């Protein structure tokens, strides 16, 4: 029996959207599907031969309900009967099906990320906790550097019944997904049964959304810090985009909606809507969010979203602001799709482009379905790959547009179908261009090979990159890859030493230093006067952190292989401000070292400010390909960050929550995703 290879996939039944579509005659036939999840050996139960828990390489499902103080029996996905029938059938009242479904959707989302990124998904590290400041102050007390032993997180914990409330969120402290359940209170009982129990763990969209938060936190952990109006909005928008574009990977749902809309996906349809059941159950008339349109307050009429460049300036709530980004990306997708199906329409209509009345021919529906699925898959992968071309903190929508364009250029040099132009056009139509002076594609691209290295420096870079590729590039075990990468970074001949040699070239204001956005003033006194810690982890310069080193191995559409190493560098400094409350003016006053200054001495008008970069090295040419940086000495950005955090820009009144708030106890996503008690809108 041992000679029989394991299957490639585990097939598990589930919902395409959520249980509500199975109660509607129009959609019941397309709402149930079978997920193909990569096969893995699940943890065994010690007292039951052959039985398993839903716990594998990436996640473990822990079904404990705190409200009822009850553990639910874990589903045994290795039971022969379940293997023979693709798992349990969908059932709202079966906790074991709930476990099966969250496992299937989380694993599907992980697989989509790994395909796009060209590497394994790594969860955010466990960061040693410091002592919280008294009275809900906005920071923690300084910690001894010896405590900073970051640890690998093997599994994301998933709790299907963690909350008895209309909420679901990713907890970055516990590295867990927590799903709630609640009693529905719909505005219209025709769309949702009043008093019914709604489980957020049975919504594909909610599961994919929360999983994306967790994956994004593992790639860029500082994106949960709200340093400008776009940062938290991006987290929400990006999670929505991943969930939305996964709809297009479900062939039956996609084909059904293509037929219903006669191929016009700008009309109201399920593909552009998120969390159908949840939106109605908490008192709305439709889905929780819609990428392409809006319902009237009474829910009777639907209208497509019209781009409003002024909306970006006046919208501050993170979901509403994120919806602008979602609409821009979805519009780019729709425009590309529309151009791609024009050929099909000309063939089907004899060149007129006008379809006859009645149902579309099934063959035309099939071809349109294939085109929509291909374009949606491409757009989703571009959106995910763009993360490697973003700065590691303080992201704006303008930064993300540049990342989208550059990420696509690296995979497809000749943009025949206009993906890059479509992105630029859609962002410009909505005014999502902060910090940009042009939306011409050639101006949006990050410059190639931004700095020339000396022969000796180039040799050092080549040596390190080759060693990294040899030791980590072929490692399939996630924990081993993580530990070996850490060893290479921290070793005597590791990446820190390499960076020191590059920074020393040309002095404290050399070309490589300017490129990275970091600062290395000469000596401890000058460094600390500028708010920069000195001599950690190096022995000769101001402190900086290597946020991450990741290898990316991607296959382009023309079957060439792209091998990159993505490195993030971050530096921080404390900044105090002179604030004139009467005239609403802010100016930089002086600096302090955050980790060496007691919180009580920070001052009322202060913040922690970061600078640094994302470096993309090419393993084939062994050159630095891109440097995406934000200067640690950008005074204008310091002022803007303080204004945002203090509420002077009209956004959230307080970014750093008091010690007893939901955000501080369970993380920012618990606060932003809370819907309170389900009720009708006032």
C-alpha cells in the first residue's frame, strides 16, 4: 500500500457564495460546488486509528464555542466515507461541515497567493510583547533587545464559532481567524428569514477576506499601522479584491452570471458583490459591499457606481475609502474583459456587435466564461504580485498603482491587452493618484537598475544571492526555509554585513543610502539626536531592521522563469511637533529614540515615524532591479502622518486605541469589522 502515491487533491463540498443562495430557485443549482484542495497529511487523533483533525501544514481548525463553553467534535476528513463522497454535504446546522468549509476556503485562498507570489505563504511572526504603557498610552515601554526573538508561526488558528456577534476578523496577536454567528434582523424578510442564525464561517467571501488579512500581515506586517488614510483602507480593499476575484474561479457560478447578464458584467450580478447573506441579515437590502453598483436606501433600485474624483478627498472611513480602490481595480478588469470579448461579439452578431433578444447561445456563453475567468485570474495575480513592489509601510493608493504597473511589466513586457493602461485609467478616473505627477505607464514604472555598484560591491551581492538561492531556494519545508533565511541574515557573513559594506560606500550620504531612504549619521551622538537608535544590529551605524527576505520563483505567460529576491529594510525615529491648535499648523520640533525614551517623555504631540525601502534583486542577472523607498527624513510626510493620527485631517479621531478598547484587546480588524447587534438601519 505504501507504494501507492497520495492523491494530488482532496475534494471537499461547499458553497460558492453562502447558504442564502441555496434557498433561491434561481441560484440553488450553482451555489454548491466541490473545492479542489491540495492533498496533505492531517494530524492524527491519538485514540482513534485512522482518524484525523482538520489541521495540516498551514492551519488548524479549533471548534470551540466560548458562548456555550462547548467543543464541537472535529470533522474526520480522512474517513473513507467522506473521501468517497467529497466530504460532508453542505448543511447549515452541522458544525463538522462548518469546519470542512473553512478549511477548504482558507486552503484555496492560500493556493491562489502561492501561485501568484511564486513562493510559500508564511504567517506573520510571533513578536515578543513588551510592557504596555499606563493609562492606555499609545505605545509600549522600551524592551531589552535580547527579548526580540521573533518566532516562526507554523499554523494559522481558525475558530468557526468564536463569537456570538455579527463579526469575523483576523487577530494579528493570536494569529487566528475568529468567525461569529448571530440572529438575523433583516430589513426585508423576503431576502432573509428573521430570527435565523447566520454563520459567518459559511460565507466564502468572509472566509477569503479574513484569510487575506492574515496573509497580507505575513507579507507586510506594518500595513496594520494606520499612518495615513489609505493604509487601513488598503487592507480592507485588498481583502475584498481577493475574495471577489475568487468568484471567477467557480465555473458554474461564472457561467450562470454570464448568461444572466448576457455577458455584460457591468450590470448587477453576484460576481461583483460580497457577503450576500451577511449584508441582508444585519439590516441591509443587499450584499454587504458591491464593487460595481449601489442600492437605493429602500433597496428597490440598483445603479452602477460612477467615478467621482472628489470622493477620495472626502471619504475617510476605511471600508468606504477602500471601496474606491476596489471599484478602480474592478473597473480595470471590466474594461479589459469588454475589449477581449469584442471579437466574440463580432463573430456572434455578424459584425454588428448587437446581440439579438433572448438567451445567448451556449457556445458563446462558454467562450465568454473562459475569457472572464482568464482575465479575472490575471488581474488577481497582478494585484497579489504587486505586494512585492510596494514600500513596507505607509502605503498609499498611488504607491499601489505604481506597484501594479511594475509587477505586470516584470511578467509581461509587451502589454498587448492593455492591462497597465486599464489600471492607470481607472485610478485616474477616481482621483486615486496621491503623490503622482503622471499616470502615463512609462512614468508609473519604477526605474530599472536604480544604482550602479562597484565591482567589489557587486561581487558581495552575487555571493550572498547565490548562497541564499542554494540554501533556501529549493527548500520546501516552510519552517526550514524561514530558519535558514534568518541564519543567513544574522550570520557573520550575512546580509547585515553585506548591507553595511554598501552603506559605507560613499559615506553617510552615499548613493545606496539615498536609494534606500535610510539615514546613517556619523557616531552615536548625532544618530540619537536625530531619533535613531545606534549600534543595533550593526556595530558601527544607526539601527535599521531587515523586515523580510523572500525568494520569488514565477513563470511568465511565455513560459520564462523570473527569479527574484525581495528584501525590505525599515528604520524608525521618534518625532515631536510644535502644534498651533488655533491656526491648525504643525511643524517638526525635535526627535527622540523611541525604544530608549520612556513613554511619559515622548510628549503630547509626537509619533513614531518610519523610513526604508523594498529592494528587488534579480537572481538571473544578479543585480539590484528595483528600489521602492520612502525617506526616513521626509519632513512633509512626518507632518502629514501626525495630522492624520491626531484627527486633524478629519479622519478617525484616534488611531491608537485605549487599553480597554476592542481594537487593543483583539487587534484593529476586530474593531473595523464589528457590526454590533444586527438591526435595521436608522
